[in-house]
């Protein structure tokens, strides 16, 4: 991941409702959630949710697919992992004893989110 892509992703997450949407999708795992379910869980109106989802889509953090009459959104775990790796890339001048545990904890948390769904 390059710096501009990371900035776009971080900017997309730098708003409380969008962060709540993304976290709900991470908790849901690869199956994702229908837009109406997301709106109820994060307590936003459908039109507001649409705006937030578009920002997250543009940043590459979520994907969408049609399922019957619904649009189902899911977190892009590959992009989330790439962003986390980018953030820790130069951690502590490469001191693995410092950054290794942080990266491992983040990876375990992401895996638990997927496994719990």
C-alpha cells in the first residue's frame, strides 16, 4: 500500500459513523450485512448510510454485491490488513521485539472477528 492509498483509507475511517459502519462489517465477517441491517445497527438513516458506504467503497475498504433485492456490504480484509501493515512498516526502526507483538495482536483480533461470524 502506498501513502496516498493509506491516507484515503484513514480519511474514510476518520468519521465516527463510518468507523462504526466499518467495525460492524468487520464483526460480520466475509458474509457481510445488508444495507438495511447496517443502518439499524449503527443507527443512521438509509440516505446517510449510503453516503458513508460510498466513501468506504471509494477508499477500497468495503465491497458490495447484490443478493436478491438487497445490496450486501462486506469489509475488505485484504485492504484492512494492508493498511495495518503499512502503518507498522517502519515500526521502531525494525525492532521486531517491539512491533512484532503489536502486529500479531492486530492479526489475531482481525481473525477473531472473522471466526466469530
